[in-house]
C-alpha cells in the first residue's frame, strides 16, 4: 500500500504556519538595542544563512527519502543517529513547553482581566488539547485544515503589522546586543527547524520542490514575525505583543492569532519528536509518541516554566550547526553513507570539536556570528580527515 504523499501547497502552508508564532515575535524584540535599520539587516542576513542550511537539510531528506534523524545516520551511523535523535527529542520537548508557556501567558494577557481569573494553567491545558487535535487529524488531512488556519493567520498578522507600524516614532533604545550576537539569534530559529524539515520533505509528492517552497515560505513568514517583534519594541515601547494587541482592541482576534499560531508551530515539534522516537525504536507509533510528547511538554509548561530562552536558542545552534556541517560535507561533497555502520567515531569527534568551538565563539564579538565560522571549520576538518584516511589506507 503506497504511503500518503503531501502536496507542495500543503508543505508551504505547514512551514508558513511554523513561522507565525509568538516565539518568533519575541525573538525579534531582542534586537531592539540595534535600532530598526541595523536590527532589520541582522534579521535578513541571519535568516539567509539559516535558511540556506535549512534548505540543504531538506534536500537531503527529499533526495534520500529519509526522515531528518534517519538521514543523520548517513554520517554518524546507527548509534550516532540515535544519539542525535535523542537530543532532538529533548529540544522538541523543550520547544513544546516554551511555545505553550508563551502562548498561555499571551492569552492570559488578553483574557484574564476580562474573565476576572488568573487562568494561565487553563490556557496551557487548552493549547495542549488543541495541539493534540492537530496530531490526531494527522498529516493526511492537515493540509485542508491548514488552508483555513494559516490563511486566517496570514490576514490577522497583516492587521497586526499595521497596528505595530502605523504612525509610530522610534522610542529611546536601551540595552546591549552586538551585531554578531544578533546575527546568531536570527540564524538560531531556522537552525532549530533543521532537525525537522526532512520529516516532511521525504513524504512530499515533489520532494525537491517541496523543500524549496517550505524554506521560502518559512523565510518570508519568519522575517515578518521577527520584524513585527522588533517594530513593536521600538515603535510602541513595549516588547509584549499580547499587551500591544490588547491595547489595540484586538479582542477575540488577538486570542485566535495566539492560539492558532502556537498550535500550527508546536504541532511540528510534537510530530517530529514522534518521528525521532520512532527512529530510535521502530516498533513505536509516531502518532502515539507525538501525543506523549505533547502531554509531557504541556506538563512542563504548567509545573516548570522555561525562562532561559536566549541560552536555549544558542544551545540548539551549538549542537545542530556542526552536526549539519558534517552531514553536508559527507552527503554533498564526499558522497558517504554510514547507515550500515554502528557509529563513525571520527565524525563524532569532528562534531564535538565543532560544538566546543561554537561555545567558545559565543563569548567573542564576531560580526558574522558563530555559525558560519563553526560550519566552515567543521567542513574543512571533515575533508582533511577524509584525505588523511585515504592516504593512510593507500600507503
């Protein structure tokens, strides 16, 4: 029986929905120390870098027909694949909690005063339940639902953009953020999706086209969200987009923006976590594991709110930037396939070197950020190591 194949439109809508989120808007507010012009340039530059990497990750899945974590096995072997799959599950559980926390707090700003109750816990449960509905609907039927949900979100976010930018004058800018750190924050969000994209391109009717469309729609949507966050912080003097919507009288429209943007984004997190768990143990069900991750993420959101958001983004970058660098070098340049091996120790060591360099460079003010230097060094080490191995075997 042939598995269901998703359309290019469905993939585009899925990734535009991923971009439209409170998390992306909030990250945009962190750029305010640079001012609007410089901050916007950093957003564009970082997204170009991050989305190029996201594209190549999607292409690997599209060409190989493997999920994101299965394709990691091409460089790191079966046990190596499982190691990164586990790390991916952990970051996706973290993202699920972060998204639900941010969504519930935002809905609370919009509704708690109206109903006279501090009901953040209730909003966490409602958002978690809505994500479960998306999981139960599943990829096969989600395309039709996303046309309505994401189409409506697009219109509402346009209205939100007008609200933020209409007739605003720049407020006093405070805080510290280097241009290199801003670039890194801009790269970090598309980079966080890098371990997920192949979970969707592998099942597309036209995988290569789906990869291109997915990245383009995400690129456009994410830049728009970052810019709304930056504009909100600069032109309204506030960084809480829910407060801005509340003051602008968005009412139920604001609640819908928050609810559906949180659901469409977090669905990808929980579904891909299910795919990664199935990669580790093929006997498990993707959907069942996605439901379990959603429940765990919701529980964490209720009982252990995640506050270290910036550090969380940087940690994701330090893990997955050198990983994809090794994968790109092996897949596109060296044409290697380690899937039948248990683990590739050399590639693990290269990844760890890249991870360590990334952590060190975070403490330095590099104008282009840490990702590009780390990936360049990691790819070079891969090529040099391969040449040394070949010389050793030939002698």
